[in-house]
């Protein structure tokens, strides 16, 4: 089981907004980062900290957090956003990374 | 161009050994903490090992402790995972990932392409 909990799946209509959530006690202390993974590919970092996006990641990806819950929001979802999304933080001890179980996003 | 290239995977029998390597070009590993992460078929990401930039501090997940050994060679910009006493449940794609700390956040900014390890008789 993961120290971070994500819902298994979510769907969104093309062009609409979708939120993916991640829960865990360590999120009260450490900020989350989010990764996108498409079938057969390695994960890529899409956002970290307070809405910091690596080069090439569109600004339709944003994050928010409250207490033990972190959220990834995609505003105006595109077909190419269909993927698995994983949240990541430190474990409660702070010693090493920990991942959520992943959420499969389907764009309808 | 940034490349993180992994090697060393393959098919091995239960109880066997493998050594994975991860080498960066166009990217520096030596100043950064590094991790190994694996993904069993159809499953999520599982962190398995961490090493500081100096190599002096190392952590393992309970699932691999005592069987796997992480190491690094900063002169060669490389990271390694020695896997002994392999089990069927170690079957997974293994990724190396560089860890960064910035703006109060910790994240894995560069990942290898992943390499498949299959443990089967």
C-alpha cells in the first residue's frame, strides 16, 4: 500500500477541467510533485512545489494543497493529457521519496 | 542533449543476480541525490533505494533490504543497483531518477528510460 492515496481513475470531456487528488499525512509537511506517464514510457515531471513547471509543460497544469491533500488540476484538458498521473512526496520521516498509487486520466 | 541511459536488465532465474547501471550525458549526477524506482507490470511506482551525492547515506525499501545494493561513481556520472537473491516478485521495469531540491520542494526531475527485469524459471 502507498503512504500517499490517489483515486484509481477519472475522466474528463475534451476542453473541460479535471482535478486529481493525493492524500497523505506527509503532505502536511512536504509539498507534492506530479508525474505523467504514458503507456510504455518513463514518467515525466509535470509540476512541483507551488506551480513550478519544467520547460515544455503547458500552463494548463496547476496544483493546490490543503492540509493532507494535494491536487493537480488540468484546465482545458487535451487529448494528449490522457495518461497515468502519480503524486510524489517524502515519506513521513523525510528520508526518501514515496509515491501515490496513480490515477488513470481518460479524456473523452 | 540530456540523456539518462540505463543498461543491465534481462531475464534471470529466481535466486539469481543482476547489476543495473544508469549513466547521464548532458546532465550532472554528482551533485545530486539519486533514486531507483520500479514498476511491476500494470502497477504503480515503487521507490526502492536512495543515495546521497557523496554516497555516505543510503536507504532501502523493506522489500529489497539485504538483497539489493545501491552505489554510484561520480567520476563516471553513473549510478548502479546490484540485485541479488532475485525473486519472482522483483519482476518490474526499473528506473533511475535524479532528485532535486528547489523552492522548498523535492522532486525527481530526470528519469532513465526504464529497463525490464524479469525473474522467472
